[in-house]
C-alpha cells in the first residue's frame, strides 16, 4: 500500500481557541488536561521523595516529563477503548483513571488507590501485589495492565485489538511502550502480526531517547554507544507497510490531535498505525540512575519544553486562562496528590493470610460429573479393549477393513466411536467452536494446512479465517495475543507447534498470562489454552523432542494437562477451553495415531482429577501421557508373567495435581513408582513423590508412614534428546524398565 511517514512536528498546531470554536474540545477539557499533567507530575515527585525515605520500596520508573503523551493520547480515545501499559506506566494509569472518574470523589479515590499500590497497601489497585511496574485498574478502565518486561505488553495489545475486531465493538487498542522496547524480538513479532491481521491498534512509542542508559541513536557523551542506526523509530513502519506519524511528545494538544486522527482510522479501517512521540524523561531510568550518559545542556533544552510550560503558555497567550486560574489548577492537583499520599500512609498492609489468594480462578466440578467420568472412563477402556480384540481376531483381508469392521461392532455394542488422539483433539476444538462463538483457534499452520500433526484438520473449512487464524512463525506473539484476546473476553486456543518452542513464548505465557490475575489483584481472568506437543519417538533430535512439562508446572497461575487416550484428549481439551484459567495442553507426538473409544455425547473431563486406569494391590505406578499407556503394558506383563498386581494411575492433569488419588493408592499398596518422559532432575516424578511424602491424611498420618520401600522415579536421562533411534529409545523409560523397577521394589 506504500504508506509513508508524516512528521507532524513540521506542521503548525492549531490554536486551542480554534479547536474549541470547531467543537473538537471544550475549554474544560483542555484545563483538565493541564490538571492531569500536574497530578502525574506531583505524583512522580512524591514517589521520588518517598523512595528516598524507603516508604515506597522496590524499583520505580518515573514518567515525569512525558505526561503530554499519556494525557493527550488517552483524551483522544473513548471509554471502552483498551490500553496496554509498560513499566513506566504511572502516567497511563493516572490519565485513564481520570477519564473514568465522573466526579471529584472518584478522581481522588483513583489517585488514592494509585499511591496505596506503590506503597504496597491493601487499598491499592492491585492490593499491593503489583506495585510501581504493574499498576493498573484492569477491570474498570479497560487497562490490560503494565508489565515490567520491556516489550512484554505489545503482543497482548495485538490480541486485544483482534478481539475487538472479531466482536465488532468498534473499539480500538492503544499500546504504549518506549524506544527500548523497539529493539526486542517481541516488537517485530507483534507489529508484524498486527499489520498482517489488520487489527485496530494504535502503537504509541514514547521515544525518550534512552533505553535505560544506552542512547537510541547516539549521545554527545564520550563512551556512549547507540541502540539503533536510525534516528526515527517510525521508519520501521515501512517493514510492516503501515502508516506512521512522528509528533512532538511535549505538546499535549499535538498529541491529542495526532492520536485522534489515527484512532478514527483504526475504527473505520481496522488498520494499525505507529506513532512516535519525541519526548524526554526528567529523571533517570530509575531513582538510582546518575544520568551520566546525557549532558546537562541536553537536559536543560528539554526542560524548556516541559509539557506544563507548553500548555500553560498556550492558554495564557490565547487569553483562555489567567495566571490565577492556572495557579488554582496547579494547587488543586497538588492537594489531590497530598491527600492520596496521606491515604496511602494510613492504609492497612495486606493480610498475609491472603498470600495465595487469586493465583487461579477457583473452579469446582459437581460431584456427579466426577463420578460420571469414572464410570465412563471404565466403559471407554472396556470398549477400547474390545476394539483391539476385534481387530486382532479379524479375518479381513486388510488392516483398514479389519478396523472398519471392529469400529462398527463397537458402535453397535457400546454406542461409541473409535478415533485417534489427533481426531479427538480436532473434534474437541470443533465442538467448542460450535458451542461458544468466543472460541477462536490461532497459530502456525492451523488453518489451511490443518496443523503440523493434523490436529486442527477441517476447522478452517467449517469456521473460516475469522475464527481459525493462521499466523506467522511468531511464538511470543501467538502466546501474547492469546493472552490479550482472553483478557478481552475471548477463549483463544493458541497452538505452538512443538513444546520446545514454548521456551520462546515463556515471557508472554508466564509473566503476562499466568501472573496476570494475581499481579493485578484478582480482577482479571485469562481463559486461554496453549496447545502444543512434545516427547520423543520420531528421531527429530533435541529441538523438537523435549518434554518440558516440569518447566510449566513451576509457574504459578498455569494449569498443565497431558492426555493419554482419545477419550481423555477430547474431554480434557473441552474442559480446558471452558476453564477460566490459562491452560497449557500438551499432546504427545507419537500418540496422534493411537486409537480408542470416544463417547458420542457432549462431555468434559474435570481438570485435576486422575484416572485409575488399572486397579491393583502390590504397587502404584503414577504416570501421564504416553508413559501411562506404557505403564499399562508393563502392568499387564507384571500380572501375567510375575504375579504382581500393579495399580496404574494416569494423572491426566499435572497441575492441579490429584495427589489425593495417589495418596490413597500408595497407602493401600505401600509402593510408589513414577514414570515420566521429562528430564529426571527437578522433574514431574520428583514433584509427585515429594507431595506424597508430605501428604497428610485425615488421621494425621503422613504419606511417608505408608511406604514399604523408597519411591522410584523413572524419567528421561539428563541429556538433550538424541536423534539416533537406539539412543532416543535409551533416553526414556521403557516398558521393560518399568517392569524391572516394579519387580525390584516389590522384591520379586
């Protein structure tokens, strides 16, 4: 389309009185901008002072000097539009909170909650859990929240804009971030995704010239380097073929007019625009920053264009305000922040008893659903065994014909279909796409290609490109956009082709997705699923064969689900999509063709409920995913050849973990063997054993009290998965090694 860069600094800014005459703004709007700028400034000055007194603790990145950007931009949007903030976010939070305040009491309460949050008090916006870098009122002000990770807020803003486009709300998303974030990989991924998906996003880059201490495009100070070979970040818009605008970030009127224009375009054309606001921070990166990387002369020149000075001069020169009226605005702002400071000082600390509250959305399942799953799981196992027996005894000429005959028999006798795990995964997504219009599927090759393992096959044909969205190879953007869409009421199912690639998306998945609810005071829900697959079995070496579930179990706020059968795959995925928590759903690449019985009716399997796939009395084998099936094979050999009756528990959900079922089983058998394909060190098996050892029964006894032998942990060797088939097979537990481990622990 050949968009160019408009440098708005080269054009005269209309007079305020002309804007008033044309009905674009009222005088009360402009004077309120000045008051908000003052409030942000006084807030930052107070925070700087309180940091020095150790009343406010931790890192704090002050916004003083940049106020015109936040105030002007937020003045240009409507209530209901979305903003995404960053670690230097006091100005964004301050401006958006004022926008939603309908009276003086609400305005004062807004600043009260901001100051209390920085002091770590219970009355803060996030109940003291977020602090300076994570300050936001996420429920009332449509604020996605601020992140302490540079560039971490970009992809969620893309997802939020995608959600608004899909829902046809007419709302836009503003994403604020600094020049430093423009040199991160997430910047390119997010900008590219926003441009290709044509979402209503306005990107506002607050170029204050320095990313911490490194100048963006150079400095007069000896020894200073530069972060980029370009001076104007707006030049990068050409790579995404989107319009760009450069503006004076010290003039709130100029900011307002520029953002107003592009917001209108975003609403009308669902088009992304990049705005670069040239601005300057009065303080250093943080309070401890000596600012040795910039000169005093440079600072002086910028201070002469203070946003307060620029706007005040306009109002005086155009005779719209007297100095006395301006002084009243300043004094009122000062009083507001002083009162907020006192409120924060007088506020109570959070109750430490609430430390673990709001990490997850509390979810419970009816007892009859849990009971129904147990009954159905047993019938499914019976039907699957009958299918396998029918195929084995068939006299058909081909395997395909034998399978079709067996399928017909199972359908007639049990009323169940026989399908593969891959088909079950696809069917689960199709069911939920039909059931809930807010479910979307997105990721690499999920549409036309049908997924690398055909787990989204057929979805594009039925649901179209609006709901089955192919993306570029951009794991961070995929995960982050899913978070943003979930925060705006969607239920995205994002696919990452291999679990190995989740490492690239961990910032978005953990810091932005998993931590969101807790970090912002329990006000948000992130109902998203990140689907992926892992495990060895195809000789594709270390970067496509890992089992990284233990990494994901480690992060508070995430659920981790790993199915082992088609029945489990479908029911667990449907439950995951309906969950209000972020769920990582991991399939095993070597099991997509595994056949099994699946009920015809709509069903879900409760998350956090294990399945006893084989009852026994001599030893308890606890596993999940493909290893649960191998454990069943081992149990069969143990029973038939060695007279050992092993109980096999399939956890199905690693987090939350059904340790109750494990504990009751081991109390009965006295022996625990865990089997995992993940790495041994700090792996899932260690967690299972550790939780059992400290488990407390109703009579006060502990899990340790019931062990007749030390627990055995079978897991992958601590080596990167090798390609060579013999080495690959040797790197993980086998049916034979499970058999030998159980024989040894039983004493046979």
